[in-house]
């Protein structure tokens, strides 16, 4: 088989389907607007304390 006559590969097939600028929201660059680990831990501790007070 003569692969030289097949033509080139598809250009740009490995490009990501998103723009990195779209991930930067709410001043949290690169996290997609997700909460940081510290914020998540604080929220979980607050929920735990609220549950303890409820019992």
C-alpha cells in the first residue's frame, strides 16, 4: 500500500475543546471556579459542628 498518496493527517485533532481563559472564574485561576481545599474543609467542619449541636 502506498501511504504517500493517502494525504496528510487531520490537522488540529489534538487541540483541547476548551479555552484556558474559560477556566478562570471568580478570581480563581485554573480551578474553574471550584472552592479550594481549605474552603471545603471549613465548610465540612461547619456542617459537622451544626450536626453535633442538632443532636
